[in-house]
């Protein structure tokens, strides 16, 4: 365990994807940085519990710009954390499918239209899913989230058990008070996920909990992940010889260590009974819950604070943190360097 320094150029609050990717990008520029993580391991919450799907086509162009760039780096120097499986986005609304196809064209992402039968050829279990249109994105994939965090944090100064309670002006620029003492920093990056803003006195983000299930069912061979963006939103993907599935539930609650909700298991079973009967009776090998966090405008909160020159944000990743992480790190690191000069 690293010791808490008394002074540092950059203190990053939070050891998830946003914080570790920012540290990774800053170290590449020779910037002295420390990551302050309140738990006894990195990625304890959202970063370590997500589905790990490398989906490039997001809900809007602003997010897609980051997910496309992040996936590019995952397919490149971070390829040991990436599996090039491809991904399928299916829709029950043809107009929505057209919007996604147009977005793919704008960003130069090859996306092949699929008919319903072509989706079922890859995922024959989803016979009840209302699919009007679908897109196959061959350059999508799956992310080994633990390996990716390990790559981002390798060689970094990480202080565990150092939850930040207060960040205030002082010293070099700001003072971060933690459970292990105080550190003065020229710049502070708030990358504390659903808790972003808590130690700076800002309004809390919207935290939304989702449940994921590992099913005792064998996935189709070499199948891309399938994410249905429609009335019965859900996703399925292969995971170590099993199927990882979610009904894409979204329960608004305060930032917390999200725990699995037994009621969500019943909801998933009911959904699968309608749309994927062969999966409906599969035993639940594992259930986990994670929180996604959103700013009021549903955009990632990245960059310098308007009123505090020593504060930079890396928060509100909205469930796209794994795919976008390398690009988030780049963008936030650029803002930090600007703040340092």
C-alpha cells in the first residue's frame, strides 16, 4: 500500500475507470499523480460490476465520440483486455434503428443491417423478442474489466483506504482531507462515480441501480453480444461458458454499495419467459448489482470546473465507462494539464 503524500501535482479521487484512466494518461505525460481510493481494492463498485460490453454506438453523438475513441484504443494498445466478438443492437422501432444507423455512418463505424431471422441465427433463444430492425457492429467487443483496470493502474501511486471527505481551497491549490490524512494538490480530479460532488459540496448525480445475472446456460458459439433497445430492453452476452443477462432495470436511489434485489430476479424470469423461453428456466449462477451515474443533461461531466480553477471533473459516465475509459482519461488529462499551466 502506498503512503499518502503530503503534496502532489494531481490528486484523483476514485479508483474506478475514470480515475485510473486519467492517472494512466497523465503518467504518460510525466505528471506526478496519486489516486485516492476509499476501499481496499480498485473498481469495487460500478467499474468492477458492469457487463463489460464494448458498445460504440451510444444514445447520442457526444457520448459516441468518446466510446468510439475508447474502443479504438482498446483494440490497439489495450488489446489484452479486449475480445473482438462484435455486437448486435436490435430495435422494435424502425425509426430508432435508422437513427443509430445514421450515427454509425457519421462516425465511420461499419454497421451491417440484419433481418430478424439473422439475429435469431446468432441468438436462437430470443424467439419472442420483437425485432423490427437490427445492426451488427463487427468492431464492437467484450472488455475484461479487471484486466483493463490493472493496465490503467500499473505503476501508479494508489492509496487505498483513503476516502475523501472534504476538498477545499488551500495550499498549492486545494486540500483533500481523507481517512488517511490530508494531501495538498495543485489540481484535484473528482472521479468518484455516483459519489461525485459529495466532498466538494456540489449537487449529487442521479444514481441508478441495475441488476445483472449469470445464467447456467451455454451461449451460442462465437456469438456477438445482443442488446435490444426497445420496449423490452435487455441484453445477453457470453461470459465464460455461461450467459450474462440483464433486463436493464433502472432504480433511482442514493449513491450506495448496490446490492442484488431478489425482486429483479423474478422480473428477469418473467421477461425471459416472454422473449427468450430457453433461458427462462436457467439457474442463476450469480446476481450482482451496479450503479450508473448521470448528470442532469445526461452528458458525461468531463473537464474543468467553471468556478474552481483547481477542480477537474471525470464523472457521470452513464454506464459507458468501460468502453469510453481510455478516451475519458485522455480528455480529462488534457483539462488537468491546462489547469496546471
